[in-house]
C-alpha cells in the first residue's frame, strides 16, 4: 500500500484528491495539509511514501516544502500539482526535488498512475510540460543531426520510431492511439518496448533521448 499525504490550501481540492485516491486499495491517504509548513510537519510524523503537493500555498509554498522534504525525508517522493503549468513553476519544483509535476486538469486515472510512478522513484511529468521544458532547457548538439539522418537505434521498428517521435513531441498515450488508429494498450506495449531498446527507465529519459538523437528538434513539440 502506498501511503499518501495531500497538501493543498483549498479544502475542496484536498477532499477531491482524497476521494480519488482513497477508494483504491493500493493507496492510503494518511493526512491532509493546508500549507507547505504543515505538509512538512505532517510528513515528519506520518512518514508518507508520496506527498501530492500543490505549488501555490500560503506560509510555505510547495517548492519550499519540497526542498525541505528532499533534505529531511529523502525516501518520501513529491508529486507536484498546479493549476498554473508555467515553465518556471515546473523547473523550480523539479529542482527542489519533486519527482513529478502535473497540471490539476489531469484525470483520476492519470493521478493514480503518477503517484505509482513517483513511488517507484521515476519521473512523472505531463507530456505537454515535458516537451516544452526540453525545448527550452536542453542544449542542442553543437552539430545537430538532421531529422532525416537521425541516429535511431536499429533495434527499433518503424512503428516504434513513429510512436517515439509522437511521444517526444508531447503526445500522451491516448493522443498517440488516436493519431495512429490503434488502442491505448497497444501504445503502452510499444512504449515498454521502446524503453527497453533505448535503455531508458521512463518517458522523460525517452524524450531527452529523442532530442539527443536528432529524431526531433528543439521547438518541434506540440506546445
């Protein structure tokens, strides 16, 4: 069971998140905090596995609370949430030690999946945010590889390359399924294969690998 602490200054949001996660037998919501300082205090005593952390809160904001938790409770993972998916918030949260960053307009299924991902110690960042960040912050090679001559691993099938490219331009699994007229489960199976062949552990690393290989270029994401 994954022990979850929810931190948000809006009672309705806290209750909604608890109602989403609580009924799932894989999760136990162990507490709720109304600001970052209270989140740190409760985390000290409750020792949750994951803190679902709002970024904009009074007393101590989510970035400050995340930084403090990363220092005192390194085994507790933080999943940051925000109504505002501004790049500076995402970067600040990830630099502070958050394992993931999602906008609050995600679905209940996406929230549950993200909590599981960060609990495993992997990155969970919404595709549209991830590609925007990489376009803005990842250095392009001194001599960029043209997309037509991208250094694509030979082990990847043409369909896997197509899915890798769509993933790297910000498409989520459901969007890729629609684009290619295949099922979401088929997309997931292909992505698992792509991770294995690229030797990466998660979507973030796969997207970075796409930029580094020249498969996609900075600024080519969906925004």
